[in-house]
């Protein structure tokens, strides 16, 4: 155990490690570390360039009697990473009192000089807000190194007030300077944080809020300088994309009091434990086994910095002035950056696009600490630039990362990033901008359609002839001219309705369109035939007579008649009606052809199945049944599909299955020999036979 006793002057200089490290400290100062945020992405990789614009007018003697403003800047430096932090400041009243160009705080000597200047800054004169801001902005603009992410912090207790000595400047001059600085910050992309000390109510709250809002910063208004440590903690946390976690808030008793500080994982690059109090703490002890501990203190705060802490629980014991309110904060700093990638680089409008996201170390290796992800969430933030509409989609945890799908529903320009957030830090990936194109409909290659003139009206589903790669709904339109063989063709919703008028080859041009104006045209080819058409070969004399005689014989010969019976079992109906088993002795139909619609009507079955008119039955020799259909129904003999327009022979005890065009109604037809003496037609509630 190493003890550092309360000091009477100077800085703490040495720390050592043991199984339990206890540090006792009281007043003093120090110098030290932190990591800064990239404006939009990896906070740990770049560092920060912070310029403080400080009001040192006479009124600050009353507003900030204890010099807390200087102390919190010291704290800001103490929490920063010296190697990646540069600090500059402008002290102004109605003129420029002191400036310090951006200076690296990697050298303890530089830090000490900065703190010395800030601590002994004189406060006098009036206030020229525009002059102070303009000088700070010029400091950032003239900097040639530009090694870190720049930002300004303005601290003032009032607006512009020249009193009786304006030095040739007016309020309008000052206001013009403020306007110019806002425009410069917007164009160069850095925020301005404003802190108003409203001790006597003279702070121009609206002006400070406007400056911050228009530059992407935050405005803080407080009545007491005692709030400054908390405010600076919040600004620092925002810059490194971390969350300031209040671990405990205790009222000091004058005795040692214990506070436990949880370290949620082992991936912090450093943990800053900040103790804030109205009066200097009389004693504070940290119990932790590590050589990588640094301690900083002042009259208003104690800072314990632990480099690469392990997951677990730290114990702090503190002793404060009785009645003092002591706040214990934890600010974790993570050297982690977010990565957002597409599983496939191809983005197709209307289809799922998979996004993958994870955290990575500065060297590009992925973070594999599952404890970090246990408490994190991730949102994919997509902005449709054509309208400015933003949509957030939660990503799902997958291993040590996140993934999720997003559908780009419209063509146009998009910008997206991932926002990962947990209880103690957050990250935003760099924004990616892409243009998503609309893919027009495509014609599907298909064989010519075969139509039979005697079938009458035929309905053709055009969605089988066109496809839309984006999954958009299509509309269809006939293109002139219309073939005379298919005169009267028209489109109804997604259906082409044609009625063959003449035999021969015919074609129709159809245009498919998507909602964004993409089109495709396809010429649908048809072959129209007739049932009665016979190819005749004209020959001489006897051959012609023989052909005529043969044709006459064929025409006059006895035609097969229907035999057997059909049993119909409705397996499902779109209407939900429960239809009993139907029986049809086919010999009772004295026709050469019977449609399925005829059979249904004979038993008063009135399901809305217009395609049943085009499912036809014909008698064949030796009791066989011929089945042909001209529909888009699924018609099967047993397990064998019956193609549209092809006649299929059905023997006794074979089954026909029909799934109608509504995709719901199904019927099973069983062809059986007619039982002796059974000629009646009817329905029964018997269940289908198995097999």
C-alpha cells in the first residue's frame, strides 16, 4: 500500500503499485490525458484542437470569485490525452487581453505555462463578445497543423457592453463579427459551445443559444460558477463520444465514506473518475491494483485516471467537509471506431439490403469483447436526400456486432450511418452516400400461346410474361395495332382478355410500366387453331375420292358415348362453403363434350369459378374419358400435371385434381365404372375414400 499524504504545495509526482493501491490526496494541480472525438466517426483516432474564448471583463470578479473557469480548463487538460490534444485560448474584455495559440500539452512544461497564465489572468474593462469570438475563430483558421478536431468554447457572463469607452467599435461591429464567426464555423465544420454565467441576469441567453445551435454546439446557462465543472465534463464527454456517468452523489460527513465504481468491461483505453465538491476534499483513497494510475487535483475536483482498466469494481474512500455535496462521475474513454459495411455491394430497390456493423481498434482489428456489446444497441440511420426524410432501423445483435436488413423503397440518393450507443459511450460511423437506381420491368421469354377458336374468351395473366426486379406493382397497356385475329382484346387489371376470331398466327404488343415510369414492351405470340380444322392433301382422282370417302366415314361413324361416373370432392373453397360429395353418371349427358361448369350447374353448385367453362370432358373409346383445359388452373392426373390445351386420357379409377385460378378452391374428380342400375345424379355428405 502506497500512501500520499495531503500536500502543502506542489504536484503529486510518484505512484507505485501493490496488491491494493491507496492514494490519499488533497490540494494541488497536475497535467495529463484524454482522447478526442472525430466529428462524425472514430473519436479516438484524431485528437482535439480546443480554443477557449474567455470573458475577463470586470464583472467576472463577482460572477466567478473563486476562479473556477480557470480550474475547469485545467480539468479539461487533465482529462485529455496529452499526445493528441492542443489547447489555445483568447482572453477578452472590450479588447484582447491575452492569447495563447494552439499548443500541444504533451510537454508538462507547456501545460504548466498554460495553467499559470489562466490562473493569473487579470479581470477588468467592459465586454466585446464579437471581438473575442472573431479572434478565437482566426486562431483556428490560421493554424497550419490542423492535427485534431477543432472546436471553440465561449465562456461569458454577459453580452456586448462598451460602457463609455468603445475604442472606435460599436455594438453593430461586434454583432457583425459574431455573424461572420458563425458562418466560418459552419463552412469549416466545427462547433461552438457557449457557457453563460448568469450571475446578475445580464447574460444574452438567446444570443448564446443561437451561436451554439447554428454551429452544431450546445449552450449552457447557469447562475453559478459552481456548475462549471459539470458543464465542462459534459462538453468533454460529447467531444470523445462518451457518456458522463454519475456513479454516486453523497453528502460528506467528515468521516471516510466508501463509493464503489463499476468498470463495465476491459475495453476502456482509460477511465476518468472525477470527484467534484464545493470545498477541497480532505482525503481520498483509490483501492485498485495497477501501475497505470494518474492523479490530479484542485480546489474543486479530484481526478483519478486509470489507463486500460480491467472489468470489475473499484473502491474509493473519501473524506470531505461535513455537509459538502460530493459527486462521483465516471467518464470512460474508448479507442474504438464503428464500421458499417454492406454484405453485398449491390443495392436493389425494393429488396432487402443487409448491413453489418461492428467496433474496431485503431489498428483495424475487430473488437471481440462481448461485455461491450451486452449493453449496446445500434441503429441504422438512413436519410432519403430527395425529401430529407430520416428513418432509423434498429439492428439486431449478432455475436460481437450487429446486423439488419433495410429496404430502399424509392430510387434516388441516400445517406446512411450507424449509431451505436450504450450506457457509457456511443459512436457514429462516417456517413456513406449512394444513389439507388430504379430497375425497369423485364419481359419474360415464353413459348407462343396456343388458342382454340371454339373456346371463346381466354384470360391470360400478364404477370407470367413480365417481372419487376424491384418488386413494384406493374400496370399494363395494349400497344397498337391490334391483330384482327384477336379483335376486341383488352386488359383488365393484370389480365389480358382475348377472344380468337380467326385461325392462324397472331400477336399483341403489351407494355408493362412500374410506378416510377420504367417500361418494357413484349410481343405476345399466339397460334389460333380450330377443333374442326384438318390438314387436307390435295391429290389426283382416286386419292381425292378416297380422302373424301374416308372423311365421310370418319364423320358418319358411330361416336363414342360417355360411360362411367364422376365423383367430385371439394377439398377447399374460396367462399368457405362446405359442399357435399357430388356424383355424376356421365351416360346421362348426351353430348360430345361436357364442361366442368355443366356438371356443377346440374347439381346447383354455384361457386364463382368462371374457368370451369374451359375445363372440358369428352368420351373416348372403350370407356375412357378425355380431359382438356384452356385455363391457368393447376390440373393434374394423379401426380402428373396436364398442360394447358393438351388432351389427357383418363382410365377408370384414376383421379383428376383441379386447383382453380383463385388459388384456394380445389376439387378432386374420381372416374369410376358405373354401377349396375345406378344412373342418378346427386350429392352426398360422405367423406372422400382414401387412396
